[in-house]
């Protein structure tokens, strides 16, 4: 904040009380948090606030005073009398104010008490608070968080509610709890016994900025938040492109809970955008690479994750300048030379570069597959699962559907579950329930793992779904949706799949005969299942998370 008009020339003193003999967390104020002493954060936020004239740290501890001086604050030695557990901050702050005023030979207009135990307080919040107390001519402004809750109190032997009506939290009246991050007072109301005047208000802080470290758990929480990364995912999805990229970045975002996540998508691909926004994430819509770069300048991300197939070197050079870490997925373009890491789970042994991670060990299984286990093997086939991704651009769903319809008598007693994705036009292709032929259709279901788990056999494309089926040990017939999928090496007999190649070229008789052979030979299906059970798939998402965060 820059003081204006009548406020120019105001003298504002920040007082940071920092004892050396803290007991809850010994030596708390000098313990390293995210690589810096806890005291660093309060001094740094005060130094970054333009309207603060002087900063003092009051302590009985010489190490703390020396460190404060090294950061540009004034260290004021506090007497032992003012360093006990029962001493209030009012007297400590007042003592520091008198000493500093004697040094500077000036009387301050406002006194800010900053607690070193609130390391997440932002400069923006402190500046707004100073502006607020001055603009509203208040005596005291206290930092607080709004914590409406269904609370109770004890009166004698009775427990009584502090509310009149039981409501959802968001409908409860505001309940402000002092945060401890700061108290701002006009100099006139600061005394040995108080910093609170007649005109008092609270300044609401975001929950994380209001954390006041008093326990080891609060310390761990603050450190985790300070380690939080701002991550931008760039992905597109629609009927032509497919939806695999969208589903992957959403899966990764769920795994990176605790970090600040942004999605970016080309506004032409509205199906992918709808999926992201329907998952309650913010999606920035762009029209060009230049617009993407301008957005990155604004967001200033720690990590950018590209999931748009082949990248080119010039574009990736531009992006790399705007972030600390750059990751790309399923990328065979020249941009991989610029990326810090490339993850290609569907390709095996294609690249010996140290920053390229290939093979099924880097499969990104969704949460629903991580929590499910394979069912027991069945000698007979009762359920067959059919899915060709989120868009199925080759329309293999229709080819398989027609084959089952044409030969339904030969599949008597078998239930076919057809799963169609968000971007597949099932109506135009007349993919409908036909229970008399054992056909059941599920449109954009959120229970894919359930239907897979029930299956004794599956028909699928060669994309990410192969990892999901293998994680549940479902013997499968695979067909490629396009030329690129034909190069995916995972859906092979070595991993429990019968691969029929490019789906467009597969004849109905070939598909039927393959399916019939597997139905009639349980020993083959059991061998395929055993191959899948030997694969380490559920740890893949953890490996990818480490790669994204630079921990691999």
C-alpha cells in the first residue's frame, strides 16, 4: 500500500515479539520452516509492506536479536521480567514502542503487532488491513478468521447450544475468531495494559493465513502449505481428439490435492472444457499459443504440465521461460528436448534419455481403480465389458455392438455392458439397451471400475483403459482406434491382451471368433489374468506425482 493524501507521512511501527524460550515447540522462532527460521516470515512480510516505517523484534534471546538485525530489523533486548509465560503481549509491545520512540525521537501513529507464529500472512492482506484501519478511522483492527459452527457452551452442569437453529455451515451467521496474525492499533490506545481502543473491528483473513502455530501439527500444516506449488495443466479433449488427455490431467489433479491447480484448454474443444468444469475445477480458455504464454506470465506457475500430444521445440522454449518445471505426456514431438520430464506410459523402451519415463510402471490409474481389487476367476464367462474410450473416433463401439446383435443367439446367457464416453454420439449410432440380446448400455457412467471389476472378459481400445483393465486382471481383446494407438506396446499377449491390430480393418468374423475362442478356453483366460496380476500398476500414479513435483 502506498499512503496518499492526508495519510502521507504517517509513521507506522511493526513490533514482532519473539521469545527464545518457547516450550510447546522448543526454540520455535528459530526453527527452520521450509528452509528458513520461522521468524524470517514475519520480518519479510513487514519489510515488503511499503507503508511500514520501522520494524523491531523484541526478545530476551541474543541469537534471535542477531538474526533480526541481519534481516534489517531493529533488535530490542527484552528484560527477563517481560519474558515469562504469564506476561501479556500488551506490556511487551508497549515496552518496545517506548524504546523505539526514544531511539528515533518520533511518536508513531500506528503500532502493528506481528506474530512470528503466523508465517502464511501475505503482504497483500497486511497492506489491505493498514488501508482499512486508516480509511475507517478505527482505534484497533484485529486479524480474524470466520469460523461459523454449531458450537456449545457449559453453564454450571448444563451443556447449552450457542445457536438458535441448526443450519448448514454456509448458512450460519459469521463467527469471528482472533487469528493472532496481527493487531493494528492507533498509538494513542497502546498502553502497558491494552492495545484495544473504543472503535474496534476485525479483518477477515483466508483460513490458511490465519493459522497460528502452537502445536507440531500446525507446524506441519504450515510447512506443507509453504511447499504448495502452483501447477498449470494444459490439455484438450473432444470427439476427434479423444478424451484421454482430459481424464489423465483430472486424475493427476486429484492426486495433487493441496497444491494450487489451474487447467488451460483451447476454447474450440468444448467437450473437454465441460468435463473439467463439471469436475469443479477452474478452466482458463485460450485461442492461441501466444495467449497461453500471456496467461502463464499472469499465473507465474511453479510447474506446467503439457498433455496435448506432439509439442514443438519453439513453443516449449517459450513456455520453459515462464515456469520452473515443465512436464509433457505421451509426447513424440521435438518439444521433449526442452521438457524437464517426459512421461510415456503407453510406449516401452522407445527412448534412453534420462528425463524420459516410459512403460506401464508410469500408468496413471484413477482413484476408483486404486481402491478396487480383481474379483475371483470364473471358469465361465457371464459378463463382457466393452469400452473404447471417451470419444471412440473409429466407432468400434458400433462395430462391436452390431456383431453382438447379429450373433446374440450364440452369446446366450452372457451380459454385454457397453460403456460410452462423454464425447461419443451414442444416439446417432443407435447404441441402445437391448436386454433380450444381453446388451446393456451405460452413458458416461462414473462407475467404470465397477463394471470392469464384474467382467470376465473385455473388448477395448489400446489407450489408458488397458491399464485399468489390467489392474483388475480382466482378460481383454484390444483394437487400435488409430495409427498412433497401433504403436502402443502395452496391449500385448505378454501383458494379458489379445491384440487384433487396427480396429477399422478387423472383420466381424475375426472379432467373433476371437471372442468365442476366449469364452470357450478358460485356461487361456486364466493365463492372461495371471500375466496381468504380475504387473505393478497401482504404484504408477505415485511415481508420476514425484516426477511432476521433481522428487523422482
